[in-house]
């Protein structure tokens, strides 16, 4: 037991933070009083507040990066887990369905009303191309929005010149990020390298 120098209450040793310089290897004031003092300082001292906030920001960025790496390495495990939850937990199923419905809706709202029939057909062709590629190669392909529809900083459009066919694993690793490597959105009528290479493949899309 130890008496707190601030509240002067007698408390068990575990109620004091460790401090190698303090008596009995603990701080003079108890954890509760320490927290109270810190909170006071946080609300009064702007420098201290900024320091704490910076620390929290750095830490959250650090963990976000760690999580990203972990997710990349354990993607199959996570997907299996989500799949399992989808089939066993009604609540999860509902929220996943709602999310994908929202995504479908955002596709519609991301389509400018001026989009002509020819462009709408081009969009269909791109989706067909992804299916054809899958058939031909046996690998999974997805249609990707070069600038994501629901990006954090920018939102792309559901228009032919914002679409590209990507192997599924590359597309999933991209997520909703819009980074440097993806910023070279192909200009209208200018095909990105991937599509150019498809001329030799026996695909249905004669427009390519
Ligand atoms: Zn105390």
C-alpha cells in the first residue's frame, strides 16, 4: 500500500504507475490523479495538446501502414472469414448487401446524363472484355475504376474512359486508393497498354 501525494488516499501499489526513480519504484501520485492532471494539462496547455495530437496521428498512421501490410499478406484468410460471417450472421449479410447496393447506386449517380448510347455500349464491352479475358486465361479479371467511384479525395465517374480491366489480385490490392501509379487516366479514345495488347486475343469485343 502507498499513500498518494495528491489525493492522500492509501491505495494498493498497482494503482500507481511504475517509475524507476520513485519510491518503491512507483510514482508519487496514483494513476487516477495522474490521469486527472494530464486531462487538465491537455485542456489548458495548447502546446501539450498539439504534442499529444501529433503523437496520436503518427501512431494511427503507423498502425494503418502495419494493417495494410498484414492485410496484403492475409487477404485470403480475411476473405474466408468474411465469407463465413456472410453465410452465418444475418447482420453481416445485410450490411454487405447494403454496401454493394450503395456501390451500384453510386455507379448510376456517377454517370453523367450526357453519356451517349455509344459510350454505354463501350462500358458493356469493357465488362464483356473482362469476362472474355477470364475465359481465355483462366485467371480472374475485374473492371476497375481508374479514379475510384468512392475515393477519399476524389470520386471518379462510371464512364468508359475511367474503366480498365485488371487481374483481380491487382484490383483488390488497389482498393479505393488513387495513388501516383493510377493517376495516368487514359484519355478518351486512347487505349491503355493492357487493352492494346488484347488485339491479338480472340475476344468478342470487335470495337477494340
Ligand atoms: Zn491520488
